[in-house]
């Protein structure tokens, strides 16, 4: 009598169930027990029944194998395809025989000739590399059932399972465009294969759809067999003609990342990158890579189903071409480009720097400036003001006065008239109302240098101001939306409400627009059911109450910044709603306290008030010297979650987080 599973269990000191789990891998067993059981199986020569049944299921002799012809198995796409096909074919008793064409049309032609003469081959799955329709037609005439996967042939009536390359590349290009990029490069293999053709078409379609001219020089065709391919790519990247690069293939992704590292390019600050494929390392590199992913599981499964149907003669005469959607996974390798009020591309603060000679000149000329704030009663403005004071003082620039308009346009107009009596060399201002204060700011712009923060008075043109500085509001809104998206990911469908400022300030309008757009596009299980506008911060309380009276099932709120968010929290508390979550912008003590306690606030995207204040002061100093080549400066926002709250407080507020919040 042969060795039984009971014998193995007894010698291993475990139950029969545990042995079964080790053999069939149906449940976790500790590595120590696995080692013991596998050693006993080897010593006793035990043959699990599952292996016997599998062996009996295998076909033998003629028509027992499925031939797979792929360019290589070095690519993760094809190595994954081999695994999926082997697993999918096993229940049908077929062995998978893999042949490598090495991307060589002549070798592929030879392999097809050999396979057509092989009596064991029941069917063929092929990723074609050749454009030779005569060789492909011979396979068709041979009568051997075959299916193309990942690429198709240049002949009619070919059953194919293809990734939807057109819409995949379109989706990735669209993402870059919506991040503010226009100079987008596409890396493609130098090939006329159907995948390359479709990928280029998807790229072109996205550019045309968004009114961006197609430029041939931004399509980089790469011959992977050339020895100088890396030098060619390095040369292109050094030209800096692109702000973003989309790699249209797995191998191209690795080449691109290697060149980015070699050249010391900072991603995504210097260059945004989208890769192709989604290996495990894509989320482990720094920064985690945004990728377009092929669904190899569905590709392989569909190819087997289609081929088995043909072998069994169950398939209809009509040719079938199935497109499998591709997924865009957005991580940290793509950067939003800030845009100014006139659509101009902004620069980072560190690009606008003073030379030693300019600093000496500033100290000699003894300039004086004034500040007109919309409001100065919060942590944000206090830090902003402190940074401006500190930086101006360093360059010998005197601060005449700081006015607080308390969000009152008429008060700000009166204050500006008083400021002008002080004869400042420049005025730094946050307009309280872009329409009501426009005439006064227009008058001031004709008399002195004007540096604007966040808002832009109506009717202004580029020559009316020296510089405009703001947080990257596009990214600010997107970050706040992604916090909600990530929170509800994997949870049941959720309903979202938007609580936004009704006055159409440029900054908040841009922030809210991109927050809503991101929720609509990426929040697959989210539904925006309510949109409430408030016009004063205090009014946010009543607006929130009305929203929940009309939509009591709202699960999450986006609130445009922290002070109205606090009013919304007050309203939720008064309504007894404790499970609603909020994402907002800007960090302060009360918001941080709610986040630390795990109440209401799940995260926020914050301006960097001190850093932005430094940028404002430097821009003012440059303007005083008549150097205004950088008209638009965008400061990147900072994502704050409970997991990085203490570090964020130090980075943004420039002090240690209070113990009262920690506790």
C-alpha cells in the first residue's frame, strides 16, 4: 500500500488539513511547518492526489499543445502572459509551449513554419512582430486555430485580444494636460506595429481635443536594438523641450527612469513622468511612479476562451476583436503646473533669486513698501506677514505699514488711499474683492509697483502689476479631492457635498474647479450630490445646515479652506452628525486638533504661508529693481494627513506642534 496523506500528517505532527493546505496552498501555514511537511513528502515519496488528477487531465500526443509566440520573456508583460495562459489552459489539459521571436520577423516566420508542421499543436496564441502579410496568411490558410494577443496582424479576419492602447494613451495624455502640461513628449518604439500606431493615435487625439498643436519633435521614436539608444534619450531630455514624458512601453519606461537618474533630473519638479506597466517596484521608487497598466489577467483569460472556442468549432464565423481597457494609476511622478490669471505658466519661487549685486543695490537705495491684507486675523496671514517682514529687512527694505481690511472692499479702498499718502515704492496686496477694488488698484498700479497675492482685480492686464504670487491652486484643489477619494477607496459608494466660496475670486475659483473635476474623474465610487455657496465665513454654517437638510445622506465634504470648514464642523456638531468626513485646505490649530482626534477632518492640502511670504518679498525686491521677468510665481501645496501631522506642522508653521494637539 502506498504512502497516504495520513502518513505524512502523522510523521509531520500535524493534521491532515494542514498537509492539504500546504499541498494546495489554500490557507496560510507558517514557513517552519511548510518546511517540515515538504521534507516528509520528499522522504516518503508521497504523490498528492491533486498532482495525479492533473497528470491524468493532460492531453497526450497529437493536438496536445498550445503554441505561444511572443517577442521575449524579459518584458514583464510577456512573462506575466505566460503565467496567465499556463494557468488558464490547465483545466483544458493543454500544455503551453513558448517560442520567442526576439522581435525578429524572419525568426517569427521560421517559427510559424515549424509550428504549422508540428502535429502536437492544437492552436496558436501569437503576439506578431512581422508586417509580412504573406507569412501571416499562410498561418490563416493552415487551418490551425489561432488568436492574436496584445498586437494584431495586417490581414483581414484575425481574432484578436488587444489592450485598448488608443484610449489608454489618451487617458494618460489627458491627465498630463489637465495638470497644466502642453509640451508632452511620447516615447515609442520605432515600429509600425498596431500597438504603436494606436498609442500614437491616442496621444494625437488628446492633444487635438484640448486644442494643443501636435508637434512631431515631441514624439521620440526609439530603436531598441541600437547601441546608442541611451545617449539619444539623454540628448532629448537635456534639450528640456518637454515638461512631461509619457513612456509608451515597459522597456522604454526603464530606459527613461535610468536617463532621469543619470542626468540628475528631479521628478516631478523638473519633469513629470508616466510609465507603462505596473510592476511592484513602480510604487516603491522615489517618487512612486504614475503608470498606465495593461490588464494581463483579462488579456490571457480572453485569449484562452477565444482559442478554445475556435478549437471546439463553437466560434461563429464573424471575426472577433476584443479591446481590454487599461488603467491609469496616478501616483507622485506627475506634477501640476501652476497657471496664472492669464494662463501663463508659473515658475517655482527658487527660480526667482537675487544676485549678490542686486542685494547690495537694494541696501543702498533704501526702498520702502506697504502691505494691504484682505484679513490678518489668522495663523496663515500672521506667518505670511512675518516672512515678508523678515525677508524685506534682510535686504534693507523698510516696511511702512500693514493694513487689515477685514474682508471689507470699501475699507480696503480707504486704507489704500492712506497708504498712498506714505509714498511707498511698492505695495503688496491681497484684494478683498476682485470687482469692487479693481478701479482703486488700477489707479495705484499707474503710480507704484504692485505685487498681488492670490487674487487678480478685474480688468487688469499683465503690464498692470509687477508680479502675482499664489499657491498652485490647481494642485491644491486636486490634492484635497484625492484625500476624499483615497479615504473612500474600497468602501461602499459615498455621497459628497461641496461647500465653496460664492464670490468668484480667481484663486478659490481655480481651486474649487479642480477639486470638483478630480472628484468627478477619479472618484469612481463617489457621487457629488450637493453644491453650496457661502459669501461670508459665518454664512458657511447656515449653508452647511441647508445642504444636510436637503441631502442628509452626505458622507463627505470638500470645503474650500479651513475657516469655513470650522463653521461646517460646528454645523455638523449641532446636527449631531459625527461620521461625516471633511477635506479642506490650509492648516491651523483647530483643524489640526480635529485631525489629531480623528474627528471630521481626514486631511487637507495646505499653502506654505511662510515660504510663500518669502517668495512675495523676493518678488517685491526684484520689482523694486525693475526686474519683472517672472510675472507669475506658484508655490507648491503640502498634503497633510494624520500620519504626517507633526512633521507638517513643523514644516508649515515653523514651530513644534503644541503638546495639546499631540495629546
